[in-house]
C-alpha cells in the first residue's frame, strides 16, 4: 500500500467529520445560548472533565459492558442463525416468533429486564444483547441460506460433512453477511450502552451525561456527547481494521472481479 493510498483513505475517512467539526466551531462561535455553548467552551471543559480518573471510573465500565454484551450477542446471533438457516423446519417454526420479538424496540424492554436482572451490570449487558443480537442473527440466516448449491453438492460428493463442512463451507460463505450484521450491531450496542446506563446506574458514560444535564452543567454535558461520538468513531475504525484482516480473501476476490 503506497503513501498516496494511505493518505487518500485517511482523507476520505476524516474529511467529513473534520468538515462537520469546523462547521460546529464557526456556527457556535459567539453563541450566548445557555443550552448551545460555543464549541471552544465545550473543548475547554473536555480536558477538565475527562481526566484519567474519570475515564477509569465511567468510560472503562461502559466499554466493558459494551464488549461483554456485543460478544455475547455475536455468539448467540451466529449460533442461532446457523441453526435457523440450515434447518428448513426450524426456520418455518421459529421465523414468526423471531419476527415478533425483532419488532420490539430494545429500549422498551429495559424496565422489563430490570425486573428480572436487577439494576446491576447484568441488566445492562442483557439490554445490549437484546438489541445487538438481531442484525447478527438475521444476516447469519441470510448468509447461510445463500451458500452456493454447487459448492454444497461438491462437499457432499467428497463426504465433507459435520463440523468440517460447517467451518470451511457454511461459515466461510456466510462470513461477509455475518460481518455486515456485526457492523450494524456495533452502532446499536453503543446506543443501548448509553440508554441502559441512564436507568438506575451509578457510573458509566450515559449516567455521567445525564448527571451533567440534570445539574445544568451544559458544557460538561456536551463534552460527554463529544466523547461518545469519538468513541463510536474509533470503534468503527477498529472494526473496519478487523474486518479487512478477517475478510481479506473476500475483498481480494471482489477486486479481482471488478478488475479482470
């Protein structure tokens, strides 16, 4: 990869966020609105508020909950998606029920989950799982159902069955769809992480932002929103890096098909 290519990708990735940041800076400059302070004021509070100690006490617990809920959603979503996608009878039986539960917005389930799981970290992790699971599950089902029939027949002819077929054919063929669901689930997980911390919590990024809002510390509140956006951006970049490594074969195949 050349320096020009790296610079071009960095410009494409950071160009629009940089432009929006500059627009926010100039449009808010000189603002006297109590609820919309200048960006310079927000940035001035950023270093004061988000000290290493506060990052450990509020941001780190949020990231740990997000990681636990997201990984559990991946395991449940991929596992159940394989079962549903590979079994026609199972799919016919479960699909109506899955569609019913998928239509329920996860934030609505927070009070219900609190009744059974309490108000601790378990509740917050379950809330994240309840929302992240669906895009992973549904994309896994579609990916499994789209496995090439010729390849499937070839495996059957050579006696490739069981875990070997599952690993080398089904999962590999469905992996682009699965990763698409995982990418969608990541943004949902960040949203649910914040929402779950707004209910009966004592730490976390969502809890801190709400506390600033309730105490009318508006610049501090906006600094939390800005930090949340930066975390989402960094997690997206990290996911894209992992995706490019895991699906290098797939992206290479796509490039070869575009440039024969």
